[in-house]
C-alpha cells in the first residue's frame, strides 16, 4: 500500500486543499515551489500513466477539469501555474500512484 493510499484512507493526515468522491488534492510535504499541491485519483489501480486505459478516460478528464478550480483555490489561477506528472523511476516518480503536481505562487524557472 502506498503512502497516497494511506492518505486517501485517512490513516495518514494531510493538508487538504480539495476533496470529492473522485480526487484528493493536498499540499506536498516537501514543496518545490511556494505553492506545491498534489492531485491524486482515489482509484488505487493507477500507478502511473502506463496504467491508464480507455476505461479511465472519464476520470482523467475529470482530474484535468478540476485542476483549474484547485489552482483558483490556491490563488495561482491568475498569475500562472505548472502542472506536471512524473511517470516511472527515470522521471523521478517517488510514489507509484498516479498524481499531478500543481506548482506556482512564484516565478518558475523555464523547463
């Protein structure tokens, strides 16, 4: 069981930004920007993008549609923010549970 699964189940606390029946958004414990929030699906079967199938299309669209709302809750919707996902060990993915990072609140470096 991943740390994200434990957070979803309530076994580990988090600083929640947004939650509904499909997703959970919370502040990263090791932020890489002034604002750094993780958005995770509550479905446990998606370790990364490699596990996404046509059956997950609705969930993926839902997550992407909610990110601007979460950015607005964080106050970065007007100044700009970055959305990133890491997929697999060579990308730097640390938790094998699909998630998106919302980074902002300051001028970010170019990729």
